[in-house]
C-alpha cells in the first residue's frame, strides 16, 4: 500500500506542475469559458457542428433517463420520428458520453471535455517528448505547440472535443513502445489505444493506420546501406536469416495490433459492415447516410501549401491577409478545414533539427555512434511522417495541363468513399513538427537526444527488437 502511494506521489511530483501549467493555459485560451461552464460554449454556437453535438447529447441523456429507444427519436420528423439506425454509433464514445451525462448536463459535459482535451493533448505530448529527449523544457514546449495549435483551437470551436489529437498521441506512444519492445503486453496496449482512436474519430483512425504503415516502411528502409552490404557479403546466410526473422516480427506485431483493435470495435463495425455488404442502397441513399461522399468534397476540404504557412484567419494582425486567400488554389476554401497553420517558430526549430540531423549523418567520423542512435532514427522518422501526412492532406490531384499529378487521397477515396476531409491529416503534420521542434532544442548543444547514461545502457544491451 505504501509502495502504491509512493508511485502516486512520484507521478504527481513529476506531472503535477505540468498538469497545472496546461490547465492554466486551457483556461486562458478558452476565457471566459471557466465562468460559464453551465451556460456557454467555447466558440460560436450557430453555423457550426456544435449545435448537432449538443442536440445529440441531449437526446442521448433524455432517451436513457426515460427508457426510450435511442435509434428512434419521436421529436424530429413528426409524425414518423427520426430513424437513427443508419448512423454509425461507436460504442466506447457512446458509453462514455452516456455515463458522463448522468452526472452533468450536455453543456457542462462539453465544456469539461474541452478543458480536459487541451490538458491531455499537452501532457501526453510532453510525456512522449520528455522521454525521447530527457528534457522537461523540451516536453513542455512541444506539448504547448501541439495542444494549443491553431488547428486545435479552430477544430474545437467547429466540431467539439472529438477533434483533439489526444488519442492519436496516446496511440503513437504505445506504437513506439511496441517498436522498442515487441511483447504481447505492448501489442494489447497499442490495440486498445488504436480502438479508442478509431472510436473517437474515424478520420484520425485512418491517419493512425497510415502513420503505422509509415513506421513500417521507415523501419525497413532505415540504414538500408548496411542491409544491402550484408546481402553482398559471402557466408552470411545465418546472419541474414536472423535479420529476416527479426524483421518479420514487427509487421506481425502490427498486424496483430490491428486485428485486436478490430475485434474491440466489432460491436460498432458490424452494423456498418452489414450496410456496406448486404444493404441494397442507391448512391443517393448511401450519400444520405454518410457511406458515400461526393468526389468534389476532396478538393474543397483538402489542404494547400499556404494552409500550413499562413496564420489563422482569426489572427489579430495577419488574419485579414489570410482571409484574402480564401477560395484560392494556394490556400483552400476557408477557415473550417484549412486552418492548419504550423507556426514559423516551430517550423524554424524543426528545420534546424533537420539540418543538425543531416550534419551529424554527413560527418560520421566526428559522430561515430550517431547513425545507430535513437536520435538519428526518431528525427528521420518524424521528418518522414510529416511529409507523408502532408501529401495525404493534399487534394486528389493537381492538373498541370499536360498531365495530372495524383496525391494519395485520390486512391484512398476508391477504397473508403465515406471520407472527404483530408485536410485533417494536418493534425499529424502539426504533431510531427512539434516533436521535431523539441528534438532540436535537445540536440542544439551537440549532444545526443538521450542522455549519456541512457546511451551507455543502450550500447551495453543492444536489443534484437530494434528496427530491422
């Protein structure tokens, strides 16, 4: 019992000040919400999806307290009522919301979720970065950049707490833990994290799957020259077999992760699968229940290069300049999906991290252990992931007159036509940039990302589960 109390005290000693700091920032950025928790909402109520969220939460609570069928609301579309059976309901989010609504009104619940979302997004990013860099300051800065980015501030005002990147960060933490240590416990934790991510926001679930695929690709291409040289060496068949064996462990673990996550989400996915396979519906009916989106949405709700470089339209000084770009091919339709501003300071720090990474890789004699370091891997991986997410956030194609240059969203739409807003991959770009900005802060002195003691431990017991 005393040991358990000791762990709790240690946790609050480490995370307590950071939690309080992010709570303070959350109150400041949402002011005066803290004084109107029962009567107001963060952001405009009209012309946003918040209206639908408030109504859905109200109906969820009303139906549960009055023992009514949630899927048939008699107050809308009278006299027949509104049939909600065609709308996909994810059981984790639905169960959590229903439980919380027993204790709070829909307005209070949304406001509590808003504040907690900011705090959790910051603290989870802080946890990941402080572990990678052994730097508290770097973790705090990275958590602030990500949690309070214009993307989050805008998305929460438009769509409520479902669009926090909180659960994506949690999934990344469990995914990197699995990559470092391929064991059943880490597979289960990553599967649960991914199931929650998919349940809370299906767009981010797709983004998590793409991010995982990117990790697998990067792991196999990492230090490819050494692997190629190994294949050319004679009498290395045993070593090659060992490399292949260890190389297959990671994709098998990742496949198991997604199978388990699919099983966890099966209660939510079965109705959707039935609709896709067995329902004989027209294209209009599929579009009306959200199983098919118009291809034109992919152009209207995708990112453009200036979406990442221009400040939000609500910026007090540069906002008017951004508004002038609304509707252009360089920015996009408007503020709802295209507010993806990364911030010039994070971008400069991320670029500096890239330059430092490139410099150390170029001067192997000066940094003999750098190519096999965690610093080298993670900076390279997050640079790769940022560009991968950037390309996925672009429109289906760019027509250059002579030919069309196709982006990944064109091909994903062929498989998943129910997704339309690929600009939401910008959240992953923001996450990667915030990590890279912190990694620059940790490596600016010329040392490695991890401390000397950690490096010594890694050298003394090199794990066979490292990237193939």
